[in-house]
């Protein structure tokens, strides 16, 4: 098995990667905003519109992805959706791809695997760090210390918090603070769309010029979050979408508010941004035979 394909059907984005097991490098990648978790906080149902966006996105993936072993996983939106079985059945029927709904713990495990590998490639000592993965429907907080991993998934995401209202963040952060209390770490590492977007804006990149290789290992601080937030708020919707992507501008604003809370909670000056996440971790696990 030389190459594998991993697909991450997240609450906001469908991300896929063609990964070379021998070199440990990404051959090709695909990403599409599907907003699967739209209205799910209210209805606990995946809408037909969201399902159609997912099916359309999968069918738009490069044809070369179909020529390899595929491991496809789904996360928070489908974990809580009452119609998840029907949704997965429809996706398989229309795309021939079978998705597995994974737990928050498995999501954290795969993401950590990818982040650790990237930190090693960047020659950043990865013996002690806290990793925050802010998704569309959930946020995973993972403490890694000398090989031991302690993680917890919280039902706080940029899609759900945007729809319910930013004030909903406070209640969940009280639980997050309780989980994080007295835990030690050297580095604060962040992954997913919010920190990578802030890093891209810091570099002067927009969604059309985004380059993961330039983002991996970048440091962002509170001043960068505030700069990106103020910039987004000063632009028209069309300008915001050109900068951060269609259907993402309001979500990134919410994501920044969430990420700022983590800076305050951890009392840290900066975060190391990593683009690699769940899809890369799934690919690495399949290559190792651990999926």
C-alpha cells in the first residue's frame, strides 16, 4: 500500500488528502466548505440542503482519489444528528463512499498523530504541548506530555456558536477551564480553519493564495487575532469572502472569539499554527495499519 486517501467530513468542511505512505508526504489535497452542521444545534437534523452540499463536494474530488484505498470519517455533526444513519446511507448510495462516525476521543487521537508528525518535521520538540482543534461543531483540547495524552471533546464549534450566539461560548468555557486546570505544557499548538486563517492573513495571503507549507509552524499572538478580526469587520461581505473563503467569513469571526478565550485561559503569548489535522492523522494511521 503506497498511497491512501483519507476524508474528513467535518461539521463545516469536507477535507480529503491523498497521502504517500513511503515518503510521508501529501500528494494532493481537496477541501470544500459544506456547512454540514447548519441549524443542527436547533434541530439535531442534517438538512437535505447540507446533505446535497456534501454529496456535491465528494463528487467534485479529483478522480485520482478514487484509485486508492479510502478511509472516510465523520465527526460532531453526525455524532449528534438524529438522522445520521439515513445521511450516511444516502452518501454511500450517491458516492459509493462509506463514512464511519468516530468519537471525539478518536478525533483527538488522529489529529494529535498528524500534529506530532508535523512538529517533528519542523524540528519543534513535541514532548509537551496543548493542542486546540476548533471545528465546526466541536472543539478538542489535547494535552501531550512525554508520550501520555489526555484529551476531551467539547460541543463548541464555529458553526453552532455562530448560530446560537457568541454568548454561548461562556458556558462551555467554564467546562473547558475545569478540564485544563493545573495541567502543564510548554507549547500552545492550534489547528483547523481559524488559526490557519489568522496566520494566512498575517502573511498577506487570501483563500486563493493559501499555502499550507507556509502556514505550518507559524506563530500567532493575540495582536494577530485582533488584527484579523478588525480587518474582517472593516470589509464588505464580498471582500471578506475573497479573503477567507465563501460561507466562512462569519464563522472565522466566531472562531477568533473562541481562540482568544484560549489565549486568555492559557495565559500565553503565542500559539504555533499547524495546518495538518484529522484527515492527515487518519491517513498516517491507515499507512501504519492502526486505523
